[in-house]
C-alpha cells in the first residue's frame, strides 16, 4: 500500500472518530433540549458544563478528592511493600514458589469485591474498609508479578555471576533486580489501576466521603447535572493517574 | 531402597501436600483467633460458618436471591459474548473500521465504569436489569478486544493462500478465520466472565431489592458474621466454579494449536 493511500486512510478514520464524537454530543444536546428527554434522566450538556465549571472554580471537590487520593495512597503503599517483600521471600526457593504461587493465583481468581461487606463489618463505613479492599485487591497482581520476576531469572545469568564470584549483594543489585524489575513494574502498574478502581467502587457502594460517595450522594438527590459533572471529573482524574503511572512504567523500563 | 518415613522430606517432594498444610494452618489460625481473640459480633470461626450454611439456605429469600444473582450472571454473560463476538468480528475483519473504531472502544474500556454505576440504576431501576446491564458493560470490552486481536493474529499467508486457491469470502471465514478464532474466542470468554462477575457483583452490592446484595447488607447491619461469611463463601464458590468452567473450556479448545 502506498504512503499516500495510507495517509488518506488515516485521515478517513480520524474523520470517523470525530464524526462519532460530534454525533454523540449532538444527539445528547438535541435529545435533551428539543426532544423532551427528562432532565432527571439525562441533563443537558450545556448545564453539565456549567456545573463542571462551578465545581472546579468553587473548589468544592477538594475534600472528597483528598479522601479518595489518601485512601489510594495508603492502600497502594501497603500492598506494594507487603506484595514485593513477600514475593521476594517466596521467590528465593523453588519449593516455596511451587507451594504458594498456585494458592495466590487461585485466590486472585475470586472476585475480591465480595469481601467488601466483611470489611465494612470489620472496619466500618469510613476509609478503613476502602483501604482494606484496595490493599487486598492490589496485593495479588503485585505479589504474583514479583514472584514471576525474581523466581524465573535465567539460570545461566545466576551461574555466570556466581562463577565470577559475585557476592549476595552484587547478585541482587546487578543480576536479580535488573532481570525482575520490568515484570515487577507491570505488577505495580496493574496493582495501582485496580486499587484506584476498587476504592472508587467501594466508595460508591458504602462510604462516608470521597469522590464515589459524592457521585452517589448527587444521584440520590436527583441532581443529575452536577452528578454528570462529578462523573466527568472522576473519570478525568482516574484516567490521568492511570496514564501517569503507565508513562512512569514505560520510562523506567526503557532506561 | 528402604525409605524411612521422613515427613519433612515427603513434604518437600510434594508441594501439593505442603499447599494443603498451608491452607489448613490458615483455617486453624482463623478458627483460633475467631474463638478466643476477636469479638464474635465481627468474626465467626469457620466451623460455625460451615455449620451455619444449612440454616443460611433456609433463610427466607436466600435461595431466591442466589437464583436471581446466578440468572443475572448468565444473562449478562450470554449478552456480552454474543454482542462482543459480533462487534469484535465487525471491527477486526475490516482494516478501516478497526482503525477508526478501535481507539473509541479502547477509550471506553479504559474509563472506570464504576463511576457511572448510579446512572445504570437511574436508567434500569434497582432490579435485575441494571445488574445485567452493568455486568455487560464490564464483560463486553475484554471480549471485543480479544476477538479483534485474534482476528488480526491470523497469519496473512493463510489468507493469501486461501485467496489464491479461489476461496470465497464465506469459505475463508468458515475454514480459515473460524478455526483460528476458537482459542481466542474462549480466551475472550474467560476474560469476559471475570468482567461479568465483577460488574454484576458490584451492582448487586451497590443496591439490590431481592438479590444477594440485599442480604449482605442485611447481615452486615445485623452484625451476623456467621451468615455473612457463609453467603460470601457460597458466592465465592459460585464465582470459582464459573471461572473454572470457562478456563477448562479455553484449555480444551485451545489444545489443537501447538505453535
């Protein structure tokens, strides 16, 4: 295929994408402004835009955003430290890998969201239950990737380093860590994404504060326009955090 | 060779045995801590949970709630698979639609759908339809993405060979694309099942009038950890069985491909 035709193809698909977006927003606007879709079910996009500007300029989102980010930070820190440490300890012995890896992988296949009612019972409606859920959910990808990273380093590298007289510290610093690092990073990235999702989710289901709580609160008050504004805000926050973490991962891997 | 019964050696040689020991130790720890250290309003020992299962099933509404949840999962899964397959094939088989629509699909897949859960309740009510819709919204995207990737991974040489031997579009679909799609299809189904489980359970826990979400909330508020743990265990077992069925199917139907 010629370069020219390729460029024309690219332009055409861009046009389809833009057309899709325009049609969606157009349908949304005309549907709510002229065709009589109930304001409670679907607010007018112009109203949502005004609400969004109001939310952003008044700084009303700050307390809820702070709660959510704090929960994410604590849960992610706990699951990182425990997941990486435990993963490293398990990876040091083939026997431990054989014993624990299937157990952890099996546990990972249970939808851990089911623990939320238990955590609410143990830790209450506050941040405690959210942090516990976020930690549990993100622990598994992190520990499994750490085991995979440290546990399956090519034997040749280890033998070579040993025979050249590497100490334990040197072995860790120059052989194990560089080999395991990319795999662990992937685990950390997945862990971060699921922490964020599970914390937003548990805030939606049962909570006292946070972005998820705010959205539910507005939904129950039937303030749909403001709820849409908050949804947009939360989606943008989540997407930018996720892409920030992904870019960190890419940069660290390419070094 | 005479073998002294060396327990340590036996365990080291058989990781499966050691796994059982670890599990047993965990249950023992749970049993002991629940019996002596932790307030019984928060945690019940596993022995009590198991003994309470019978009573749980006789609680009014529980069998019905489990049935409803299972039904929601099944319907959401079937819709996700059918629609996901159709959309995935439509997007994957044409270069143009792939290029223009795939970014939109990936964008939708990447947004945290949990933030729009209240909208699903607003549009579909608090009954099963909202759970099914939310389950579909979680299950359909991994299926589409896997199917598209699968269609694109078909070696061009196979398509070219079929073309040059004069195969019609339908024949290419039936004899080249379809057999190659089977492993991908089941891989997508497995991911879809994980998504559907997550979506339906999230929606159930959020608001529910007769499903399991209603009962988890009831038991939490009544500080009845025996029944709550029993219900959660039953649901976890259901999830494991469903996941395992799909995973087995994936292994079974992916076997023929050896490369």
